[in-house]
């Protein structure tokens, strides 16, 4: 998460897949996806859809989960506003400041402890 935090601060965009939010990829992935959204590090939610038979988009369900946990404003930003802004080659918006508790590491002789 610290590396992603640094990348977002440099201007990189983070996509969270709808299947990660809905739990299709497992509880650990779902928890991480929700942490990214909560920390305002996610720029967009996308489908990562490969077919309509084996890996359906699940965007409506993911939209409902984000709306319930973070509000309609954030859901609109991640599912509609920012994807449109990317297509239009415009700056992507964040919903407030990045919120992440950075881990503190002890460095001794070049080793991270």
C-alpha cells in the first residue's frame, strides 16, 4: 500500500476492478479494494470483463456496494465522472485527500525491519 500511495502522489491512476469489490476474487482482495477506495487512492472502478459467460462485469453490484459504504457521490466519481474524464483526456478527480496510515520502518544497514 505504501508503494501505491507514493505512485498516486506522483500522479498515477489506480483502477479497482468491480470483481474485487464484489468479492469475486476473494475476501482479502475485496478488503484491499475497499481500503483503496476508503483511502481515496482509487481513481476508477472498471469491469475487467473478459466475457459475458465466465467473468461478467458486475458493475451494478459493485456500484451498489460503493454507494452503500461511501455514498453516491463517490460512486459517481469512480464509475462515471473519472472514466469520462479519462476518455476526454482531462484531469482525474480525487474525493478529498489521500488517507493512508503509512507504516513506519526501521532501516539498519540498508535492511528494512
